[in-house]
C-alpha cells in the first residue's frame, strides 16, 4: 500500500460570510455541513449560548428565508454566490426581555437589532419615545455624560432618530442633540448593559415590537389583510394599520395550525369558537409563516415550564456575573470617586499653591514697593525739611519785610496826608490864582479901556494942541523972540504942556506895569503847574509803591492799605488849571 494511497481526500469547502449586527465574519464550510453546523460555529464565535432566539437569514427572490438547521446548507435555496452571505439575527423575541435574556451578548445583539428596526421605521415609535431611547443608546455608547468632554456636536455622526421624526418637526440637528443630551445627562451611573436593557424594556412595549408581518387574504373574497406573528400569538390587521389588530389568537388559545398548499387554518382551543382560515399566494412565504408559528409556540410553551438545567446554570452564572460586575462597578465607582476627590484635592492644592505663590509674589512686590516708597518718603521728608527751613527763613524775611512795609505804609500814609494837604493848599492856591487872574484880567480890561480912552483923549488933545499951535504960532514966534511971556498965557501953555506930558508918561508907565504883572502872573502860573506836575508824579509813585506793598502784604496774609482815593480828583483839577 503506497503512501499516496493512505492520504485522505481533502473535503470540498465553500466560503460563507456571516454579518452580525456589529461585525462581519467569514468561514470556510464543508459541503456536507448542515445548517446547524454553520449556526453552531457562528454562535461559538460570538460567544452566544442562548441560541434558540437566533437564526441565519438570507435573501432569495426578493424575500427572506431562514436557514433550516436539519438540512445541508447547499441543499437549500441559498444565494449562488461566493461567499454566500447570511445575516445572524434574532428570529424569535422574548415576552419579557429582563427575565428571558440572560447573557450580555444576547442583550447586546437584541439591542442593536431593535435599534436598527426603529431607525429604519420597521417599528413605529413616537417622537418622545424616540428621544428617550436615543438617550439610552448614547449612554450605552459613550458612558456617563461629561459636560467638559461632550460638547455640542459630539452626536453629529450618530444616527439616533428616524427620518420620519426628524422631518416631522422644524428643528435643527443641534436642537435635537440638546433634547437628547438633556435626557442623557439623567442616566449618569448606568452601565452599558443596563442602558441596553432599559432600552429594550421600553421598546418591548411598542405595538410593532417583535412582530413579523405577511400579506394574506381571507376566504374567497380576496379581502387583503395582514398577518402578524409574534411571541404572544397571531394577529390579524388591516393593510393600512399595523398598530391595532382587528383580531388576535393567543398561543394559549390555539389548538392547532395547519395549512394545505395556500390555505391556513387556525383552530381555537375552544371548540365553540369559529375556525379562522386565510390564504397566502406564495409557497415559500407559507413555509416561513409555519416556521415562525411553530418556533414562537414552542418558546411560548417553554417559558411556562421549569427551566432546564442548562438554562438554570446560565441564569445562575449570569446572576453571579452581574453581581461580580456590579461589585466591580461599585469598586470602580468608588475608586473613581476617590481618584476624582484626590484629583480635586490635588487641583485645590495646586490652586492654593499658585495662590500662595501669587500672594508671595505680590507681597514681595509690595515689600519692594514699600522699600522704594520708604526711600522716596525719606527723600521727600529731607526735601520737605529743607523746604520748611527755607520757608521759615522766607517767613522771617517776609515778616521783616511786612514790618518794613508797615512802617513804609505808615510813612506813606503820613506822606500821603502831607501830599493831600499840599494838594488842598495847591488847590486853594490855584483857586486864588484863578480869582486873581480873573481880577487882573478885569483890571487889565479896565486899564485897556482907560488906555483906549486916554489915547482918544490924547488924540483929541493933540488935535486941539495942533489947533492951538496953529492959532498961537505968532505968539510962539514972539515968545521965542521975547523970552518973557505974559503970565497968563505962559501959565496956560505950560499947564497944557505939562498936562500932555503927564498923560503920555502915565500911560507908558501903566502899560509897563501891566506887562510886568502879566509876565509875573505867567511865571507864577508856570511855576505852580511845574509844582503840581511834580506833586502828581510823587503821588503816582506813592500809589504804585502802596499797591505793590498791598500785594506783598496780601500774599503774606498781612493787612493791605486802601489806595489813595482823592489824588485823581486833585490831578484832574490841576490839569485843567
């Protein structure tokens, strides 16, 4: 026997791609494998033990079918492609998720599938419930809400709400995120598996949860209806209403379900009730309906029996695992709390250290400023002391100057009194001079008048003398010949001559006296004006000195003397003299 003959032939294989809700896997399967072999391989790979809820679904001729466990994979109507694609999904749904779902992986796969059905609108959910479910989904994915980390926009890439809900309200993505985050912040402290379980507990109360719908007709009337198969039983719906069934047949009230070709018959347990029949046109769909009815009924009966040893062990392990995880979460929470407290204490110490450093720096800067201020104040004090000495010296000088000015002011007052007296005397003198001038002017006018009259008399006398001379010319000639004139004639001639000579001499003398007196008056008036001008100059200088002395005394807080008030009056009178 040759070595080549000892070799066994390698079995032929085919490739399979299995898509779960959160992963994709590829397997190499033998051609003789049955559906159960592939299903068990996938279950072991994902770590699933609650296998009775799940199945491998595939698409055939625009409808879906479930891989049969007892038949070979390649003997079924699977897609002729390489690799063959199957979807690992929940085929049956529990009545109460919290009691029936034991493993965490089972809860997670159900959570992902129900969440996708709600987002794809295969399960109707109100907007308010959608927001609440989205908050649990965010808690399961991101953990506890942290406002420092979860800023606005952190959910922008997550699909959390159905498009129907988004289109129903005029709200932006940020507004939806704020509503979801408000609920999300309330779930602090909930672990991922707890958040997913809370999600499923809310979802299982939705009307379309876990229901598989099929189009049917009733009897021969061809009335279109919908058949719903779920964990509770069979339900008959109107085509446009999947929420409220028209008729329901719970599993506990069904005695038998049978079908022949296209006709289904539901026989109630109560024989008095009418048998319900309906029709389905596709044989493949009929087989699927029958599979779902059998599987859901079996699970319904199984729930009402005592759990098998395997399930009891799983539940015990699950409880222990949950207790262990709960303890671990408590320990982690305590450690996290202690760490946060330590971090807060460390931050507080660092903050206090920085604060003390700042206070020390500020105190040091204040000390340096104080030293600089002290030096500056000492320098200012020295300068102030020198200025005080200088001011004291100046004050003493000012006091002396003030005393001198007071003496000067007294002298000035006395001089001013004397000057005022002189002014009054000068004024009286001026008045007298004016009166004298007026008197002299009157006398001069009288004298001029007398002179004029004298001149007229002289002219008349000369005229008479000429006349007399002409008439007495022979007598004069005779007198010249005879020096001894007559007594009467000589007396008259001599009297006339003497009278004439007297008049002429008197007029000349009077004119000279008038001229002399006028010149004396002018000289006296000029001298008086010069004296008045000198007096005015002295008064002006006294006024200026008195004003300066008053200003100085005012600055030295001394008494200022009033200015001379009457000098200007005298000046004006002097000017007009």
